[in-house]
């Protein structure tokens, strides 16, 4: 499945009865909320399981990561962006930073 195929399928499950600004706000909050759930699950693995990831943990993390991707796909669509384009831009940005020796560092524009 390509990123754009995923995005198209994700959009079939998006309930969007909101005005454009509210929709984008909900999608952005969804990204943050689901990412928070990923972090919370990881925290519990570190704090209570000494970092040992069980099959159940891996499955739970996969579900939460999928939710993050869903919100990103839907928000990208609402912004007029294909998920494929978003991912390609990200890879190009990271490769450029790597070539220029600034893969580690601070700030968005390096």
C-alpha cells in the first residue's frame, strides 16, 4: 500500500461535519493526543517492565502509531497535501541535513 492509497482509505472513515478551521484543529489535536498515547504506553514499558516489550505491547503500540498516521493523513488532506508528498518532502529534508552534516541539531531550518 502506498501512502496515498492509505490516505484515500483513511478518508473513508473520517467523519467531517465541521467547518474547515474546526476540522483542522480537531485533526491537529488528534495527532498530539494519539502521539501522547504512544508516549504513555512507552513510559509504562520503561517504568514497569524494565523496557521489555511484549507481543501485546508491540500490538498496542502499532495500534496507537496507526492512529497517529490516520490523523496525519486526514489533516494533510484537509490542507490539500497528499501523504506521499508529505513523506517525500520529509525524506528529502532529512537527506539534505545528513549531507550537510546537520542531522543532529536544533531548529527546523538547518
